[in-house]
C-alpha cells in the first residue's frame, strides 16, 4: 500500500508540472498531425524518388523524375498556369476583399444580413460552387451568354471553357468569387480593432478619407493583410477541386495546375512516383508562405 501511495504521489507531482501537463494536452493534436500530415508528406517525398506505380512498390531512382519534368514542355505550361492563376486571383481577391471590408465596416441598414450573404460563397462546398459555375459557363445553356444575347451584345454563345485563354480567365473568376469573402471577413475583423479616436483626431486635423486610409488604416491593417494573403496563396496555389470539376485541366492543358496534373499522372496514369514529384513542386512556395505567415504572426 505504501508503494502505491508513493506512485500516486509521484504521478500527481508530475501532472502538476505545467510543462508535462501542456505536453499531454497537445499530444492528441500532435498524433493527428503526424498520422494525417507528416506521414503522407514524407511518403510522397519518398515516392518521388522511386519509379513506383499503382500496384508496384518501385525502386529508388533518385532525382530522375525531377530531371524529366524540367525537360517536359507540359510541365512548364502547368507552371505558368499555376502562377498566373495564383497571382491574378489572389491580387484581385485582396483588392475586392479590402474594398468590401471597408464597406461592411460602415453603419447601414441590414448590415448583419449583408455580412451573412457575403459569407455564402465561402461556406458553400467547393464541389457545389464549381458545378454552379460549370453551368454558368456551359457552351449551350450559359446564363451569361443568354443575358449578353438578350442585350444584343453578342450573336452566339461564348464557349468559356472550350478556348484556352477564355478557360484560364473563367476559372480565375470562379476562384475570385469563392475567395473574396475570406479576405472581406478577415480584413473586417482587423478594421474593427483600429481605435476610432485615431480617425477622429485625423478628421480634426483636416485629413481626407484617402489620407486616413493611407496613414492609419493601411499601416495598422498590413500585418493581418499579409497573413490573410499568405493563407490565400497557399490555398490557391494548391487548388484542385475547382479546376478538376470545371475543366479537368483542359482545354489542351490550358487550365492544368500542379495539383490536377499530379492527380492525372499518379491516379489516372498510375505513375505514382512522377505524380508525387509534380506535387512536391508545390512545397517550396508553400514553405515560403508558411515562413512569412509565421513571422507576421509572431510580430502580432
């Protein structure tokens, strides 16, 4: 009995230690991250150095897949598509999201309802919103083409997803529609933390609305804007669902991104090693984004 009491006492003393207790609390989350994030990542990294195929383990071949991809013209088209898609979509989402956040930060009738409506594109599942956009862009039944024809602007339907550059801009527009609410709500939260007396003092000094935005709003909102933008870059650069449902990477590979090409080579083509290598080209950009976000979060 005395030994049991000593064990219990020692156990309680250990649990009273903040460091031990903190480690126990984060252990379940750490296990989830290891099982569902770390293991798949390192498995994909390993597969990229092998000639593994579906149903066959493969052998180590070094950087052969990476060297082959750098000589593949399709890979460079996909690289162009991915960066164009990310840069344009994120830039427009930032501008529209900031403008929408400034409007929503003002007092007007029905503001709560408008905020709820603004969130809808972000709340709706990606697959469902992609199907809706697929219908909007349909070559025969496009509502956009119908409206333009009724207005006398065009004579025949526009094949949004059938021409390379039209398809590129079409998927970018769909991504912007889905991502603007994330910027708007995130930046709106930041705007509401700015003390009102700063604007009152600026107004007394004769500062115009643009001067107040330039010298008060933007500097105080910049750290949060950087973090929100970084997260959007990560999600946009690694996008898969929207592109796959709308175009499958077509027409003529004009909308293929790293994610869709990796899926095509690995799952549909059976080349697991090559698909993993394509997916790993996303990692350097994501790593830079994580480092930037971490620095701004620590600064905050």
